[in-house]
């Protein structure tokens, strides 16, 4: 996947994307940019940083050599002999059960456009989230799938129980990486372990391809998600150390300090509740970082 395809893929989700001197930047959180693709280490010049800050950005975070930034990690699997022996005991049992109950296969984006949104809504409801995003808006989801259909490096896979689509995942091929996106399962089918079946089948399939060296579930999150992290590790993935550098605009640093964050958090919860969680997560992460610049 080239930079233009990466740009189109991210933009189709409604995420602001901008092309910088060093990489593509995505604004997943308001006023906060991250470099993509996340496995590529980049070198960001002071001129680029100043330009981003002048455009209204409060902070940037990018992948760098491990010794040049704070230690983070990415969840990856590069086991060329990946199989049941790669899984933890409980995950192996669930995966076998999932494969007995589910049929996993590559699917058309047209099918995912029609049925994927209902699965997304089920996931959000299960987690107690009620945000309006491209995941849950039928029209936006269909437009996103239409763009994905035009990108040769994006593939869709589904898990079926008795012919009904109950889980899906997108695979995005970048360099020698296969990224798994939106691995979602409908709540009504969780007893069939479709996540295990889907996750295992895709990972094994990808690692058997000569042009894929690594299957990735993305970077370590700012906010701890122990259940999800445990699932990834049990399914044969490991945390590969990488460097991540965070640079905060000098004028914004007081906002992310403990006193400043407390005041801003109170304000956002009252007037901008949709931004409160994102701000809180980043502020806590920033407070835990060593001063980097």
C-alpha cells in the first residue's frame, strides 16, 4: 500500500489526515497527531514540528528508533510456524471450538457494507459506548466500505455461523506488515468464539504468504486495556519494543500538567463531553512521560 492508498483508507474513516515532510499524520484525537504507518520509524525536523504547531496542533507522537524516545510496544506475530502450538491453553481450546462452529473466509466489501454496521453497533453497546462514528452510521459505513473496495491492499474476512455473518476483520497490507483492523463480533454469537476463529485463521493465512513477515494488531494503547491485551498475547502475539516520541506545544504543556488537566477536564465534561475522555487519556499519558523536549 502506497502513501496515497494509506491516505484514502484513513480519510474514508473520517479521520483528518495531513502529509508532512517526514510521514503522514492522522488526527485521531482533536489537536493531537500521530504518525502512520506506526511501524515506520521517522525523523521529524524542528521545522516540521513548528509548522504543525503553527497550524493549531497541541501535540504530536511518532515512531522513532527505540533509543530516541519513550519505550512503547506494538502487538505483533512473526512466528513462521504459527499454529495451535503458538496459543495459550485456554485460547487454544476456544479457537478449536470457534473453528468447529464457524466458517472463516474472505468476503466481499458489498456484504460487509450491508451487514457490518449492525455488528459494530453490537460491539459498542456491549462496551457501553454510544458515540456516533463511522462504525455506527449506516451511510458513513457504506462509503467507507466503497473506498476499501477500491484499494487492492485492503482485504475483508468474515466468520459465519449457520450462514450468518457474525464477525469480521479488515487486513491492510503495508510493506511486509499485515495490519488487522476492526476485528468485531456480534454479541449474539460470542458463545461460538468467532473472534478466536477469525483471529487465528487470518494470522495463519497471512504468515503463510511470502510477502508478509509480520501480522500486527497495532501499538500499545495510551489507556490500559488489559482484557484485550491478554487476548492478543494468548493468541500467540508478543509485544515488540519500539520507540515513541511525544512533543507537546510549549504553550499547551501547562494544560496537561496535573493542575491544568484537572481544570480542563471539569470544563470539557460540562461543555464538550465528547472530548473529555480523549483529553483525560492523553493528559495521564503525558504526565507519565519523561520530559522529551
